[in-house]
């Protein structure tokens, strides 16, 4: 009887165990389905630039993958979480999570994800301006990708290495890497990858002031994005095309492309690109001297960047707002925004941008006439630029040190700094920067009454500006040439250059520059005793100050008109 009961109990337990296994299996299946749903939603949100929302989904996915002990997907999700933190500008957190992902990839010998995560770590170091560390990780990732035949990640690493060389001011090395990446994408018929590289090639040619070539590449990129219905990509391409027209001084054309970009970004809820486009609108209005409009767009961009946690880009916008207040000569506000940007950049460890911001703060102290403070900030900026290999910023700082020493009447030192800046800009091929330095040298030679050297430098600057289509730089150089001829008592030539400069500035719509031109012309007419002409040009300048509500300038010009009338 006892034996019978044991057999009966055994038979009864078998279906219970089977049911238990089935329940466990079904729960595991449900957890896996939930995890994949969160993971896919996270990827979609990440691609829209909604990094915080993506992070929340990835964390939910991670919970389920850990619950079912799915190590491979746990590692993949940790890598995705690292990328979300990277997008939010939380770089130390990104590195911490990437290292956890790497530990799992190595444990289960997932070579493909090991390569991809190394690439992600490299990108964090790139964003931090730690280029040697970035290249080291990209190279490790590249070796793995080639060993296992992961062509997609190989192309990504080549493309990212190109970005570093571009940042280091080594355009030829950048072009080589981009071309290698492009060949892989084209061989694989990976049109999205091809578009991304075409975009970066366009960026290099834009940096080299080869705007027609850049525009051609951006248009090719846009064509692919339209073919693939890749709307976020279209927004980026439209923004890049707008930037070319902005560099060419064709501001209405630039705004036309930015409008197209903004419309698409809002339609698809791409907050990252929406902020970028609003920031770019601000840049155009900033450049043409419509500072209230510029501030409006910058603040819209800033609000979104804070909302989505794009901290690096937040710093960029804070810097640009500071620059607007600098032009408006509201230096306390400028300093406020620059220091806010600097604090943020130091908090996230973003060295590259710190150099730029320190340089901007130095310029404020320079304008205040606090030269020792300016020098301190310039030197700090120069150390960072040299450390990160940011040669373009280094050249800018050297040029600004030239300006500072010029103001201190240390003219030989000033010229030495200008020569160093010019030499560096020639080495790295920054053509607009060469024109700027030549312009500053010419201006100093004018002050020193060394007119042959002044003319040589200014004519060289003018030639470069005209060749690359930099209309703003061209107008500035014509203006200073006008002043040089006025000092030489060659009044007809002076008037011709002032008027040619004014025509360009009217075409560009830069209000403050037009006021400056009109005042120069008015002063010239006073010298040649044509007071009615002088008053007419002051009146034109006064109309612009009232239209743009430049109250400080308005009172100055009224005083000048009254002085003529009372003479």
C-alpha cells in the first residue's frame, strides 16, 4: 500500500513540475518580449535625439534582460545606455557604463560588440577633446572589426578617426580616412553610411573654404537622405547647406534652408536637430547684426538643449549668447554667459570647448582694458588648445595675443604673435583665418604709419576674402584700406574703398557695420569740408540706430551732428 502511494505521488508531481517549467518559460518569454520592446523604443528615441527618454527605456530593458540572465543582451543594452549618457553630455557616466558593457562582452567573448563598444568609448574621448585616447580606442576597435570582418564598424571607426584629424586641423589625413570609409559603404551599398561620410567630406571642404565642392557633397548627401526617406538626415544636410550659404554671405538663402530643416525637425519630433537649426538661425541674425532676433533663437535652442540634456551643445549656445552681448557691449552679461558655459564644460570634462570659452572671457577683459586679466585667460586657453591639439583655436589665441600686445604698445611682440598665428593657419590650411591675421597685421602697420607693409598685408587679406567669397571679411578689409588712404590724404581712394565696403555691408544687412562705414564717410567729408554730405551720412547712420534700437550709438551720432551744426 505504501509503495502504491509513493508511485501515485510521483505521478501527480510530474504534471505540476511540467506546469511550473511551462510557467517559468512563459514568464521568461514575456520578460524577453518586454525587454525587446523597451530596447527598440529606446533606439527610436535615441535616433530622435531624445536621450533622457531613450535612457529610461534602456534601463527598463536592462531590468528584464538581467532578470532572465540574458548576458548578451545585457551587455548590448549597457552599451546603449552608455551611448545615451554620451548623447546627454554625461561623459564620465558614459565611460563607467561602457566599461561594464565591455566586461560582459569579454566574458562571453562577443567580439562584435567589444569592437562597437570600444568605438563608443573612443567617441566619448573625442567629445572630451582627448584625441590620443580616442584614436587609441578607435584603433583597437578597428583591429577587431577587421579580424572578424565587421565592415560596418570598420567604416564607422575610419569615419570617426577622420573627425579627429579634422578637429586637429589635418584636413588631408581626414580626407584619406573619410575616403576609406566611403569606399566600404559604397561597396556594401550602405546608403546611410555613404551619406554620413559625404556629409563629413563636405565639412572638410567647407573648412578649407572650398565652398562649391562642399555644397556639391552636401547636395549628394541630401539626395541619398531623400531617397531613403531619412528625415533626420535631411535636416542635418539642409542645415549644412544653409551654413555654406551663410559663409558665402547669402543670408536669405541660408535662412531658406534653415526654414526647411526646422519644418522637418518639428514634424518628426527631432529635438536635437530642432535645437541645432534654431541655433543656426541665431548665428545668421548674429552675423548680420540683428542681435535681438539672434538672442531669441539662441534662447529657444538653449531651452531645448537643456530639456533633452545635450550638455555639450548647451555650452556652445551659452558661448554664442555671450558673444552677442559682447557685440552689444553689455560685458557683465557676456561674462555671465561665458562663465556659465565654462562651468558646464569643466563639469563634463569637455576640454576642447574650454579653450574657446577662456579665449572669449579674455576678450571681454581685453575690451574692459583689464589687460593682465585678459593675458591670464589667454595663456590658460593656449595651454588647453596646445594640450588638445586644437591648432585652429591655438592660432586664434595667438592672433588675440597680438591684439593685446598691440594695445599695450608692445608692437614687436604683437607682430611676432601675428606671424606665429599666420604661419600656423597656413600650415593647417585655415584660409579665412589667414585673411583675418593679415588684416590685423595691416591694421597695426597703418597705426605705425608703415604704409607699404600695411598695403601689402591688406591687399593679401582682400585677395583671400574675395577668392573664398567671404564678403564680411572683404568689407572689413576695404574699410581699413579706406582709413589707410585717408591717413595718406588720398581722399578719393579713401571714399571709394569706404563706399565699396558700405555696399557689401548693405547687401549683407549688417547694421552695426553699416553705421561704422557711414560714420567713416561722414568724417571724411568733414576733413574735405563738405559738411552737408557729412550730416547726410550721419543722418543715415542715425536712422539705422533708431530702427535697430541701438540707443548708445544713437546719442553719440546726435552729438556729432549737433557739433557740426554748432561749428
